[in-house]
C-alpha cells in the first residue's frame, strides 16, 4: 500500500538492489522479518516495496536518528551481513529528506 | 538498472502509485515515452522503476529547478492529465533531497 505519511519534512531511505539467484525462501523470510522489526522502531512511518528487474524498497522515517538507530539494530545488522554475503548482487542506499509531497486519489476527487 | 548518481546532494522524486485496470498498452507506451522525454531534460540523472502490487518510480535530478521544468513540460502535462483521468487509481509524489548515499557491488568487493 501507499504509505500515509505526515506533513513534510520527514525522511525516506531509498534502497534499490539486484538480487543474486540464491536463497529465495530465506530471503522472503528475512525481508518479512525485517519489515516487522522496522515497523516497531521509534520513528518508523511506513514502507513501500516492489520488485521486477530491480527491487525498490522505500522506508519512511521521522528523522535521521530513527534511521541511524534502525541501521544499528542487532537483528538488522545480521540481516545486512547476510545481504552482502548472499542475497544482493549490488545495492544502493540513499538517505533523503522529503521536502514536499502531493497526491491524488480517484475515490476522493 | 541501478542509477549511477553523482555525489550528494541531488534530488529524488519518489512516485508511488496504484494503477486502474484499464489501458495497459496505452500506459506502457506512455511510460516509455515519458522516460525517453525525461532522459533528455536538463538535470536528469536517471530513473529506477519496479511494479508489483504497487508501482514505484524514483527519478533522480540535479536540482529543484530541473524537477520543476520537467513537471511543466508540455507533453508531460498531457501525460499527467491522462494519468489522473485514466491510469492511476491513486498516487503520491514525494520530492526529496538525497543527503547521503552508499552502496555495495559484489563484483567489485
């Protein structure tokens, strides 16, 4: 679903990646667990995710401190290591400040 | 592909959407045309895109002026109108400033 974020400013972590060809089941389990775990972190606002040729996961956060704390989370650190050793061929993480947003909803307009 | 962006700061436009169930061919053609057109705009740095339940398209730009100019582009404006009337059930556009990034490439490390 499209996340209902608060009024800007808030932060977006744009994570884009190419998967390796191994460990699909393990990867699904890990992804699911990480989203559950992120969801209970202080400052987490939501996550949007899609994958075709490349994968894109955008997570939204209240501030930079929340992002830093999540990066240092113990179970998340284990997942990061597993990501580099096994699941990802390449990835990029971009930490960005959302300055403005607007939307459209055909059911409302 | 994952875009090779320059050193931050630069800008990311995070566009997330749910499609309607109509016009798949027209939509593909329009998407392709818009990406071709964006690619030749001043300040365009690249685009990453994936769609499953939701669609996510992140385009990268040198500065806010490039984003504004692209929003005002004549053909893009026609596409925006068509998007609201036909292709999108709902969407959200988030304009964000990338402050920091890092990556991993298994072929290089």
